[in-house]
């Protein structure tokens, strides 16, 4: 499965909305919309997993497309950065 970043989603968007949008290109494995830890409100982005061929087509055709009044940003998700531990002061 290939993981894609989907940005600039409408805050009213649900996982079902995103799944329906991407399912035009193939089977959607997982949809994960990100919410603020403190408020629980949507942050306007998420991740979608699909087979590589379907993901490539979805990225090509959905990046820059208007969805519910917002222009989507769709690209390959980058691995989460790991931060080096801070040096401890003496």
C-alpha cells in the first residue's frame, strides 16, 4: 500500500467523504483524518492508503482539484521525522 498526504480538506469532511473521493481510482485501504489533540476538531488534513498504481493515478488527478470549496493538495506521504534527543546540560 502507498500512503498519501491529503491537505487542505474542508473541516466538515468525513472519512466517508474522503473514501468516496478516492475510491474512483481503486480500492481505498485506510483513511486517517487528523484531529487536534486538545480540542478534537479536524486539522484539515489526513492520510489515505491505496495500491501503488491507484495511488499514483489519484495523486495525479486530485492534486489541485477543488473539493467542497477548497483546493486539495495530494502527494506521497513522507515518513514521520524522528528527532534527535536533546543533549543534557551538566
